[in-house]
C-alpha cells in the first residue's frame, strides 16, 4: 500500500544519504545507485503482503519460498539521466547462486524462484523506469541448457544473449508506488 511504500522510500533515502545522495540536491543523483536492501518492518510488509504471498504460491508453489525481512539483496535506485547507468544497473539476467568468481546461472535457477521489482515511488515513462525485454524468458533457457546443472558464470552468458534479447521490444516497469512486477 502507499503508506508501506512511503516508509520503505524513507529508509532508502536514509541509505542513499550515507552515500552522499541527497533528495534535495539533484546534483548528487547518479543514473543508478545500488544499495543493500534495508531490513525492517516496512520491507517485510512489502515483500510479504497477502496478495504477493498468494502470487508466490501460484508461481513458485506453496511452501517453496521463504518469508524475508526485506525485498531482496539490493535495491537499484534509478534517477532520471541522459547517462547510461553504472555497472550493475544495466541489462542482466538473474544470477542464481554464488560460484567461483561471482554469480552463476543454470537452467533450473537453483535457490531462486522469481525476480520481484518493487516500485517504492510513482514511476512514469520519464522517471528512469526499469526496462524489461519482452520475451527474454524464451531466449535465455536454450543458452543455459547447454551448460547443464553445473551452470555458467553469468558474465559468460552476456555476450551470447544480448543480440537475441536486445532486438526484442522493451517494456517499461511503470506504475504507482506499491506496484510489484513478478
């Protein structure tokens, strides 16, 4: 709900302030700042709302997910900019587990069920919305299948998937504060 989104947003601004990013000074804003997701009641309420719990059960399966005190490992905060976002906030596929040298992926995406994108503020087309590549979920599995259960380092997949995915239409994650894309 709007009150929960606002409480989360306040905690995010507190974390941004620790990095020198001030809400009243646009000169301190960068295209994207990734922070560790704060833990606390507003984030637990956001990630474990009854509507989302029902969606998790439907998409992942009852009993196959874990309640969290936050909404993820990190929160990428995107600010409107003509510059391309710094590393870590551009196009990616979800890494599913820690392996040698970083995040690895495999077809089964072990230890991951889905990606949730939370909107903690109203996001319109001019507010640096996250771009989702329509149909990318169909391009990536054949690439990952070749690597079997052992998987592959996420960066090793990037050069292979970009041409097939980036030619697809982008859909922007826009909406009202409190919206969630699964």
